[in-house]
């Protein structure tokens, strides 16, 4: 009980700025490292051939879909668990943690079946090139058949984050990412006497890293996270708690899924121009995650602070935490925008870009970078609303940003004015999304925060 009291004092009484820093910085670092999964994979795969890079770009939406389900469930668990802690309902805290673990296992089983049955169909829907298709199918099948690692790792990390143990979550994520980075060149190129595996080696390095992160995060929860205790023995699903998890989790899941659907839609458009266009957009999106991940980590650090203090009816701390977080998020995105705008050729050079890939990718990166600071506001508002129990704002905003407006407009502009003008569609979609987010947050503020100030 003494440890729980310390936890309550930290979340409810510590200076907000310092609390955000302590909770968010480990998350930001760990998510930066996590973003290296696909960035480093892409860099090494590009040394095989541009066809191999294109193939992994085609497989990327399916990987994003798995991550969407894992993260969506984790966000739901995080939000509900932090609110139960704020309400001092420790019995349900343990039940929520157990439900999250079991939902992770069930979700991974679904994707194993999909991977075995539909990997080939998915990849071949976007290319007639037999070499690209072969690379893509082998890569994706490994990622999906061995996917339980990503679900268990994500759940374990979110449980640590929900109880304020973000440093431990960071260590688990770093362990998985470093494992992947080390294994990538070894398995792809056959170092130290191992066989040269090529593209399948990149997939195998990724899933081994995910399993290492899963083992680390679950082990740390069991040994060092004294706020929760799993109750596997005699487990029975609790429909009320599962509904509470997915009330926030499904909108967050759908929000994450938008990225996957956006990639599918953009790939369908870009294949009509050139395979290099698919590779260029895939490279951009992986590089963009390196800017997005710290902002996401910052906003995820905000989740338990808002959730706890909203549950404890401390509106002033909720308001202060949001203001500080959105300001920091915009600063990060401004720095990222400057980097992308000034040195796009050097960023593409990491992927051994040829002339065609460089010609397509340079204007793509520069035009898209202008939207980064606007996206920071939408992202932070989405997480803040999720912490207040409303995940719909984040879902709808992301839907506007990444799918409903972006893809149709990009297709229309590309068909009428050429590929290099298609990227301006992002300017319109991001502007509409941020205006919608601000309007929704104002309503949430008036309804939930102002009455408890």
C-alpha cells in the first residue's frame, strides 16, 4: 500500500512540468529507438536492391495494421487502468491488466491465421513484378506468422507506462530495437558464418527483436511493477472491463489503422506511375515516424497524468499538463520540419536512392514537412481526449488527416497535374483535421474539465 501511495502523490501532486518530463522523455527515447525498426530494415534492404525496398514498402501496411491493433488495445488498457488507479480501485487494476494480456494473445492468433492464408494475395494485389512479389510475400509471411511478440511487447510496455514506470518501458523497447539493429546485417548479408538470407533475414531480425521486447516488458511487469498483478489462474473474461478497454481502444485502433489504409491507398495510386514512387513514399513514411514517434511518446506520457487527475477531479493539473505538452509537441515537429525541408537528398541517400527515387522523393519530403507542426496539435489533442475517455476525436481527426481527405485528393491531383503535385493534398487534409480537433477539444474541456476546475 505504501508504494501505491507514492504513486498517487507523484501523479496527483508532483509539479506538472517535471512530471511530464519524467514520464515522457523515456517514452520519447524508447519510441525513437523503436522507429529504427523499420528505418534500419529499409536501409539494409535497400542495399539488396530497389525491388527489395519496394517489396517491403508494399508489406508495410500489413505490419502497420498489426501494430494498430496492438497499440489500440494498449491505449485502451492504459487509459482504463490509469483511471482505476486514480479512483483507488486496485482490484480492478489487476483485472484490467489481465484482460489486456489475454486480448493481446487472442489478437495475435487472428493475424497468424491471416498471415498463413492471405500474405500472397495481399502483396500480389499491388504488383505484377514477380521479383518484387516474391520478396514481399516472404517478408510479410514471416512477420505475420511470428507476430505474437509485437502484441505481447506492446501490452507489457503500456502496462508499465500506465503505472508511471516509463523508464522500464523504455528499457524493454530499447532491448528489442537494439536486437533488431544488430541482427539486421548479420541475417541479411550472412555475417559470422551464417547463411545470407536477404529480405527474409530482415523480417526475422524484426520479429526476434519484438520477442525480446515482449520477454523484457512482461518480465519487468512481473518483477518490478508492484502496482499490478496478473490473475491468469482461474481467469474469466469480464465483459464490462473489456468494453471499457475497447471504448477507448477501438477508436485508437481505428486511428492507427488509418495509417495502414492510407499506405494501401497511396500504393494503389503510386503503382500507376512507377515502382520508385512506391519506394519513395515508403521511405518518407518510415523517416516521418522518426519525427512522429517522439511526439507520440510525449502525448502518451500525458495519458496517465490526465487520466489520473481527471479521475481525482483535479482540473487545473489536467489543463496545465495539456498546455505544456502541446507546446513541446509543436517545438519537436518544427525541428523535424526544418530537417526534412533542408536536407531531403541526404535523407534519401541513406536508402541508396537512384536518380528516379531521388527525383520523386525530394519534393515529396519537402512539401509534406510543412504539415508537421499542424499535425502536432491534432495528435496531442487526440491523446488528451482519449485520456478523458473519448477516443472518437483522435479517430476522426486521423481519418481526415490520413484517409478520407488525403488519399482521394492525392489521386485526383496526381491524375490532373502530375505526381509531384499530389503531395499538396496533405496541406488541405491537415488543416481540416486540426480545426476539427480544436473544436472537439473545446467541447470536451467545457463538458469535463471546466466543471472540476
